[in-house]
C-alpha cells in the first residue's frame, strides 16, 4: 500500500504547498505520495512561495489551495500539521506530526527561503526515517 502524507496549514498557500511539492520530489512514489490542504484556503498560492520554489526547480504556478476536509484527512496515512492547530480535523487512528514553522505570509523572499529550507530538511528526514527515499 502506498502511504499518503497530508501536509496541512491554514491557507494552503505556503508551508503545506512547499512541503507536499518537496515530498513528492524526494519520496519514492511507489511507496509514498503527498497532498496538501488548508483549514481556510487562500485564493492562490503566495507568489513569494512560487518564486522561492522556482529557485530550486519546483513549479507551483498551477497549484491551487484547497479546503482540508475530514474526507481528505481520512484518505491520509500521516497528517503533518503546520499551524492549523485545533482547526485541523481529528481522525481516529491517524498519525499526526506537528511541525512548528513560521507562517511565510507577508515575509520577504530571504525569510521565505529559510522557511523553505527548513521544510526541505524536515521532509528529507521524514522520508529517510520512513524508508520512502527515492533511489537515484
């Protein structure tokens, strides 16, 4: 069975978008895949996030924020929260990790890069710990 990692934040316009894209780049898709959603989704992905991800070769231009529903959460094997707190749905039996990360909303590109790099480090560690690393 392929694991589904759900990355969730409030607007699904920054942290969770970066995390899911990085995960899908680093993880072996035969073992795990990532999706993202938000408790109060924005209209679009933050343009500074798009720029920061383009710098490392990941295109989020076509990505769209979506609402985190209980059904989406139920489809996941692992929920990684990033600031949605009590607004994230509770699914009995679903493993939850909480990554305390600053919200990139309104921050300048250098700060967004630092958040991106922190997320990338956490995603690398997660894929390594779970045995989901893509073989090159």
